C-alpha cells in the first residue's frame, strides 16, 4: 500500500478561554508548532496548550 506522504495527526493545540477550549488544531507536529506560534501571537492573554493528540480508534478495525 502506498503512503503518498501522509503524516498522521499526532499533535493537538488548544486555545483556552478560562476552562473552555475555544479553538483546537490537530495535525502533524510541524504544523501544530506553527499554529501554536500564531495563536500565541493572536491571543497573547489566553492560555495555549500543546500536547500529543489522543489516539484515534478505528471502529471498523474492531469489527473485522
């Protein structure tokens, strides 16, 4: 099976307003770092978190 350069989304960046996330980005680490830098500049007074993305479970795989 060809891979075609696909990079799995493995990083999550969130922008928080108090205890509520108001923006979420999930993607490759390089893109997440760029997104995080942009959000820190745009929302300097809000908390920005960057962490590994939760694993995605393929429900079809469990059925086979």
